[in-house]
């Protein structure tokens, strides 16, 4: 059984983007997540339809407005 929560990777104290793959119950597949502190989470992330997230939320808000 999968939870409704997205398990996010740990964010280190570096500004360098970190790429990882996380399981998303919302999308029922893995997302390619790039945690990029320089890019704020905005409509490009919340309205996204693809499976690649490149912002500061780490995939937490990815596609959330498409429900």
C-alpha cells in the first residue's frame, strides 16, 4: 500500500542542484526530481503534466493543480 505523501529526498545545505528519483502516488510512477533552490516553485510546477520536476519543492507540488 502506498501512502498519499510523497517521500522527498533529504536536502543538503548546498545550492548545487541535486537529481534523484522519487515515487509519486499522485502520478503512480517515479518523478525525476532536481531540487534546485535557485528556482522557485510556481505554475510551471503545479500545472505540470510531465514527470520531471526542476524547482525548490522537490516534487511535492508537481502537478498538484491538475487533479
